[in-house]
C-alpha cells in the first residue's frame, strides 16, 4: 500500500496529474456513440490478433501432421504478414482522431488513482 501511495503522490506532483485532478477528468466522452470507423477499426484490431499467432500455430500443426516443414516455413510468415496487414488497416481506420478516447480513459484513471491513494487536503 505504501508503494501505491508513493507512486500516487509523485504522480500528483506532475503536470499531467495536476491537470487530471483539477479538471475533474471524467468519462463523459464515452456517452456519445463511437463512429462507425472506430468500431470497424476495433473489430479489425481484434481480428488481427485472432489471426496472428493462432494462425502460425495452426500452420505448425498442419506442417507437423503432413510432415512437410515447407508448409510452416512459407505458411507462418504469410499468415503473420496478413495479420499485420489487418492490424495496419485497423490503425488507419481508427486514426489519430480517435486517440481522444484513450486519452480520456487514461486521464480519468490517473485522477481516480491519485484521489484514492494520495488524497489531497
């Protein structure tokens, strides 16, 4: 507990921590529905993770079962490359404008953390 109090006290002394507490950062931004572009980007982001490593694992299993290492040598990079392409498209769709959601969540989290572990007098 003492470590958390120390971290919160130091965070409260930073400019970001002071702004979070003084502005009473909240999650009101999340009351508005997200744009279609953001939702599609998040879906593609999740899909890229579902495709990536499980696809590499599946190509390894298939290569072992068929006793053909070439399937893994060629298949794994192709599958992983495709998942990276899907990830890149998701980042383009979400764009820098939608980073506001992450910033709002982070600022709210910092405010709650400071108020809980380093109460200001």
